[in-house]
C-alpha cells in the first residue's frame, strides 16, 4: 500500500514499516529462544534477562511483583521494564500471565482438576479474573478448553 501510493514521503514510511517489522521479528525470535531455553535445563544464556525469566518460571505459582524482578536484575523498575519489553516485545506482567496460562492449560488437560483448583494452583486468587484472562488469551473459556481437550483425548 505504502509503496504504491503517491505520497511524497512514501520511502520514509516504507523504511519505518520495515524497521518495525524487523524489530517485531527479533522480539518474536527472542521469545521463541526463551521458550526453547526453558526446555533445556541447566543451559547458559548470555542474555542478562534469562535469569529473570527462569525465576518467573520456577516461581510461577507465586505472586511475583515487578519490584522483586527489578531487584533481582539489579535495575530500577523503569529500566527493567523497558529492557524486558525491548528484548521480548511484551511487558513482564504479560509474560507472567502467559506462563500462568500455559501452566493452566497443562493442568486443565486432567479432567479431574476443577477450574477453582487450577486457578489457585496457577497463583490466581480470583477464579473470575482467571477465567477472564484465559478467555482473553485463548479466545475460549477454561471450561470450554477442558471439555475440548478431554473430548479430543477420549477420541484418541
């Protein structure tokens, strides 16, 4: 669209869009690398934020505060937040919530687990808040997800 337009600054706009696309690709690759590194226990990573992501994953059921994370990273809250967002393309809170939802999805695969027990086991103190976040991220409620997973498992 930009390249075929007759705007006088179309080259500048095209360059900015290309730069934004490259930044988004790098951030996505960092998140994928982060997930891959989480699967390889004991691996070392030159990324200074990898310790923080490991801490989040190992304490995912706890109420993790930004202040605690910034202290562990030896940064101010603002610097930590900016660094994390720049590196991974999402805020630390968004990362924590996505990890909690991943855990919830694995727990919901067991038909014996109730929504309430899954919510509390994932560190949520309010079941309604858990349901809203889950639906926002997965476009399906946790109950629907559990039914879907269990019906697929029973077909297999």
